[in-house]
C-alpha cells in the first residue's frame, strides 16, 4: 500500500489558538475551567481536555458565579457575553479571528439597514453566534432551494455572509443563485470561508485523483471535516470520516491501494500519526507527504489571557501565539 499524506491538513491557526488558550488557562488558573460548548468540534480533543479538568457546558447557568469560562473557537452571541458579565465570570474569548470578522460584518450591515443572507448550517455553533449579533436582520439559507424561496422587503439593501467552514463549491453555487435572483446583493470585501478550509479542500481535490480511497481524520460534528469527506466522495472515491484508527477495519482496504490521508482543521496531528501507523502495520504501507500549499499563519492568544499570563510572572509571563497556517492569495 501507498499512503499519501495531504499537506496542509489538521489544525488551523484558529484551532491552535483556542487549544493553546485552554491549555494555558488550565495551567494558570487550575481546574476546573469551564468551556461554553466544545472548544473545537473534535471528540479526541474534547476528551483530552476533560481528563485535564475542563468542563464543557451548553449553558452559562451551569457555570458557578465567579468562575473562569472560555468561549470556543466558533464564537458566541452578544447575549452569551451579557450572561457571562451578569454572572461575574472571568471570560476568555477564544473565538477565531476569522469568525469575529464575520460577526463584525454582520453588525456593520445591520446598522446600515441591510437584510443579511447568512449561508450556513442551521444549529452550527458558529451560525448561532453570528445570527445572535443581529437576529432581526439575518436570514439563514442552507441550499439553492432556500434561495428560490427567499422573500425580502428591499432588494437594494441586501448582503450575504457565509459560515467560515463551508464547502467552497457548495457556497459558490448558493452565491451564484443569490446573484441571479438579486443582482444588487452586496458581499464583504474578502471571502468569509477561511483560508484553512479552502486550502484543505484544495489539497483533497488535487490529490484524490492519485488515490483509490480517502481517509479524513475528524469528528462527525465537524463541518469542515464533513466537507472534505463529501468532496472526496464527489470525486468518486470511497471516503471515510473517522476520529481515529479504531474505526478502521482491514477489509475496508485492498493491500495494493493508494490511500490519501488528510485531517480537518480541528483534528490533531497525533490521530493522523496513529492512523498512518495502523496502515503501516496492517499493510506494510509506505508513506509520502505531498504539499499542495504552504501555510504559516499565527493568531495571538486572547487579550485577557495574555494579560493574566503577563501578571503571573515567570516562564508563562510572555505572550504566547499559536503557529499554524498561511492563507492563499485569494484569502
């Protein structure tokens, strides 16, 4: 067997920042650290932090007054921030800056009287947080059929935004449909779909033709990981989305196959290594990394955490940043 390791893959800058924020918060303040929703959509990461004393909650009423709470990379609505303040919580905001960008765009368009079409998946944490910025001004669409059913009061005051982790192709189809129906619709200066999502999809599209099957490391509730699996399947390849090698069986593969291995933006490299090791052991696989795009983006830790670390003195007193990925020219 031949294994092709896709590059880029795995953690993006936003996930790196959020994960580092929780690691350092546990060291600085000690457990328990409460986290509003999953820090990232990856079961391996969530379980690892639970073992270290992180408590993941779905409502701030589960967090004792005065405790430390960390907001996940997917962002939260203003109402959640108000609740945190009312409960006198020490809030650390680990929202990905690219998600924050979408929130700020929503606020801007709403203040200018626009109806905002948000392209995304209903119930996703990021969508809930973005819609919370201007609930009276935002309409969610998930498909081209949703666009056909849209009714708006003023077509001259219409703009669209997108969830950052969508399929580039799927979002493109919906945007084209929006432009057909509403030629005057406005859009943000830069694409909302994050560079890491785009780059990982680009790598799968470029490398899948060489492969007989595709393994995507990621959890079922990870939007960007699901998009990678769907993309490989659309290209005619058997594609498996798994949390780790424990979900694989030898009969899923032929020993002579070429297998492409990649990982969603919230999947740690350790599970990639475990999966590759399983393939090596099971099929005497040889491994080759193929780079489609170089990445080298860094997001700083949340300001409140940087200040706490600085006040703490010692080795952790210096601001820390999370290394990750470099955007392509279009992002």
